[in-house]
């Protein structure tokens, strides 16, 4: 069976209807379990005190803010190259989800930064690139809403997505490019010495899994809605012609 | 409830904002899905077509 079969809206609707209840359930279990473990059962950090508990929402949200844009980039490229409508609709469906995750990362970063750095905001490379990524999300959503022709909207938002990818990459690697700013390096690393302590690592992994599952569930659910909206428009057009 | 000390406002605000935004997003997603599904059913019934699920 080819992956492209899922580009068929009917096939996509059938498969997603089967998968979605499991995804929602798993996302809920991981999110509630991970957040409860992290919030109630992990100790304070010797330097950061109880603010370390913000890691369980800030890090997964920031990761998904970037990964959502990467998913939109892949879907947009598939649209631009192969003209599969479901991929364009999936990119559209993912944008408000990615935008919300970016907003969560920015807000929790500010709440964390104020007691630790003494400021809510700093024009630090990572913070600034995240703010620009948020503005790209806003622009992407607005562009979809502003254009009536769905194919033209998909083309233009696809190009915008390609341009915005620079900032998605910068958001991830800004701390490595510029050795300055307040934000520390990555919290998760394959190098054990750079990683967070195990006591925070395991609940954090579960929270990350929860955010990933929530993202996939939301995107599938919203893509189904976009497909139905597209069908409504087609049927209405047919009605007008009749 | 764990002892959050002097950082209680920062921690609780972070969790509060996150849960509110996520609940809003999930709620809006389901509300819109229900509305669109009903609209599609209506137009398909009017035109005598089968549902796509």
C-alpha cells in the first residue's frame, strides 16, 4: 500500500476516524500523567527552586512549536510538488495548533524568565526568533483567511511556509549560532552530561509524548473539518450551477 | 499541593495559561468540527448524497 493513498480524502477520512479515538485517549493519558508526575512528584531544583516545574510545559510546547512548522513545511512541499489537496489542508489545519504552542512557549518562558533572569522579556536570539516564528504563524493563518480561491491560498501559504522555515530553524539553533543571550542551551541532549537530571527527564519525556500526540490528534481532527468544508463549498457551487 | 514557595505565582500562572490555551484550542476544534459536520449533513441531505463520514 502506498503512502499516497492517504492523499485521497475518502481514504484519509476512513483511516483518521479509526485512529483518532486512540490518539485522543493516549494524548490525555500522557499529558495528565506526565504533568501530574512533574508537578506533584518531582523535587525543586537547587538553583531554580520550584520554577523547574515549568519545564514540563515550556520545553514540549517549544519543541512542538518548531516541529509543527516543519510538518507544515513538508505538507506544503507535497502540495507544491504533487498537488495533493489533503496535504495543503493538513498544513492549514496545523497552523493554529502550532501558533498556540508557540504562544504557550513564549508565555511560560516569560513566567519562568521573570524570577530567574529578572525580566519578562529580553531581545535574546532564541526569544526573538520565537517571536518572529509566532508572527509567521499569524501571517500564515491570516493569508489562508484572506484568499478566496483555495488553490491560490495553498500556493501562497506554501511559499510563506518555505520562507518562515528559516525562523523555525533559527528558533531551534539560535543558541548555538550566537553564543550570547540569556537563554540556556537545549534541555534535552543525547550527551548524558548536558541532559537534565533523570528525576526531571522521565516525566518530561512523557509530557513531550503527550504534546506530540495532542498535536497529531488536533491536526487530524482539524484536517477532517477542512476536508468537509471543502466538500461543502463544492456542493454549494454545484447547487448554484443547477 | 506541592510547596512552591516564592515562585508559586510564576509556576501556577504558567500552568494556568497553558491549560486554558489548550482547553480553548481543543474546545474550538470540536465545536467547529460539529458545526461543519452538521452543515455538510444538511447540504448532502438536500442534494440526496451519501455522507463521507
